[in-house]
C-alpha cells in the first residue's frame, strides 16, 4: 500500500494532535478548577478491565451499574478470546510482569468459564 502523505504532512498531523492534547490538558471547568484528565493508558489496567467484564458476564461479579448479577456466557467467551488474542498479538513486546498478569488472568478466567459452562 502506497501512502499519499509526505513526511511533512504526517509531522503536521502529529503536531496538530499533540497541540490538541495539550489544550485538553489545560481545560478548566466553569468554576476555574483544573479538569482531571483520565489516567494514562496502561496495559495491565486494560487487561484487568477486560477480565472484570468477563467475570461480570459469568455472573461472578455484580454489575456496578445495575447492582445485579447475570450470566452471558457468549459475552464471557468473547472477552476471554479477546484477551487471548491480545496475548498472542503482543508476544515478545510485554514485560515479564505483563506476561505473568495476562497468563494468570487467562488461566483463571478459562477455569471459571469451564466450571460455569458445566452447570
């Protein structure tokens, strides 16, 4: 695939994006208070959040919005497969801590899923 964008255009877009992020960080609310920015994306947090969603889909955790537990094994399987796909796609690019975390999470989720699917 050949790109029609020159290095100059790419740099301009990159700089524009950086400027937009800088302005977003400087935003204040109507009272003049600094608006809190969300935390920087983190691999461990992302994988953990997917795992929590899978646990909720298996009825292992209460949904914090509905305050109820429900079982949706298709959703749980999708989330487990998504984490597994991320593990495969990121092989060789993870720290030892990240590798251990994703492997441990997958082992736990798969065992819970098998036990839940037997019922």
